[in-house]
């Protein structure tokens, strides 16, 4: 492909991506409550539990997600998908993958966990500890071992640094023990590079 064609292809792909984000957020009435992205310091602690050679699917992530970036740096093959690019987790599945790692949308937690458990493959999903107050995890994991990687400090998803809940990885068939307590090094200035995807929508 010559340089001109390559340039047009890049512009076309960018345009498609921007329109997908625009359409998605319009459809959501610009409620961006799901758009809380995970900082790198909350991604790193899960990496050591992923078996070498796994193909990791990040189903709520773009190329700018700290999951995608850190997993690739650690040498994993990564499949990533996101509603912005028209890949709805509830209908889309990559052809090859071994394990799911991500932070899912908070608003459809129950359905996300049900679908993950139905796949029958290992997963680790970052989720609010408040969810344990709900009956949903009890019902969804009934008869299955819910594993928890519990952090000592709260994860700050944006620059406001006012997160009213702690977060843990809710896992299945993933951790060496059912409960692991882990210290994290919080860096309140660290923000996910995935916020770049939303920059142009800030005036929405
Ligand atoms: C809590 S955010 C976390 C994003 C990213 N995984 C991270 O940790 O930085 C959840 C993301 O899932 C996206 N999302 C919502 N519904 C989705 C769906 N049905 N399929 C794929 N992505 C979805 C949201 O737009 C949002 O960007």
C-alpha cells in the first residue's frame, strides 16, 4: 500500500471509531457513568496470576486501555474489544482466547458475570466491593468458587480522588487461593491512557 492510501485508510478507521463512540454515547444520552478507566497500578497486580502463553481477552477495552498496554508489555497475546468499536460483549466473542481480564461496565455487572461464567473459562474482573452487599454475586456464583483479590487501598479511577468504595478482582478459576490480600501502590496522579478515547466528547 502506498503512503497516500495508507494515510486515507488511517483517517477512515479513525472516523469510524469516532462515529462509533459518538453513536454509543448518543444512545446512552451521554451518560458516561461507565467511563471510569483503570489506572496502571491496579492492573499490574493481576498479571502474575495469568499463565504464561495465555491469550487474554479484554472485552471492555480499547488499544489505550492500561490492561491492553500492560499485558502486551508482559508478553501476552491480547484480544481487545469494546462497544465503541461495535463489539458488544453480549454478542461478540473473539475466535481464540483463554482467559478474560478487565474492568467491566458497572451498570450491567450481573449479566457480565453470568456471561463470563457461562463461557466456563478463567476470568478476573475488577469490581466494587460494594457489590458484595448485593444478592447478585451470591446467586450468580452459587455452586462455583468466587475468588477475590482484595486490595488494601482504594483504586482511584479519575483525577477527583474521591472514590467512595474499594475494589477487588472477582475471579473464577484464576487465583491460587480463594482469597488473596494484596497491597497496592496507589499513585493518585496516574490516569489511564484510555481517557484519550473520550477527550473529544468532554463538551458533550
Ligand atoms: C468501567 S469501564 C472500564 C474500561 C477499561 N476496561 C478499563 O478498565 O480501563 C467499562 C467500559 O465498558 C464499556 N462497555 C459498556 N458496555 C459494553 C458492552 N456491552 N460491550 C463492550 N464494552 C462495553 C464502557 O463503554 C466502558 O468503557
